[in-house]
């Protein structure tokens, strides 16, 4: 069984040397995903809106790899200001409220761009019919 890598053409992938999604069999790992559109950070200063955009980007990456958000079993949220946890958590819950993956939210000193407030990783396992 081979490993398949999917990129998203963000400016950092080639510089840092990573893939947006790596798939092996029925498992997928999504790299840290932020609120960028066409390489630019969107929704400056709005942690909830940035979370929604990051999750939309994450969902799109999963779909390109043949998965859905319903396949997500774990997320990791990195925030630059933990006092805004509720904005981030509510946006996460809008997507994952019924799915309820294992998750963590951790404050970090900074992300790659100072305008970024949230970065989200996800692990997925493709569901098989029961």
C-alpha cells in the first residue's frame, strides 16, 4: 500500500517541504491549516471567522483526498490567544458538533504569519459501511 500526498499550492508547502494531506490506506493526516485564500490571510482579527475558513480549507483538502469531515477522528487547534477559546471552539463545534472527534486546543506564541490566529490539524479514518 503506497502513500499518496496532496498539496494545496500554498506558498509555504514548497519552502517548508510538506503536503497538505498525506493518505495511507484508509487513513489521512491533514497538516496545519489556516485561514488563507489564494495565499493571503483572511478575516484579520476575527478568531471565529478564521476558524471557519481554516475548517473550510481543511474540509476541501480532505475531499480532494477522498475523505469527508465525518471521517475525522482527531483535531488539534493551535491558537495565539487562548482567552478567545470560545470563538474558536464554537466554530469548531459548528462543523464537528455531531462528529465529536478527539481534540486539543493549545495556545502557541505565534503562527507563521502574525495575522493568523488559528491553525488546525486533523487525522481521519475513512468510514466503511457497517
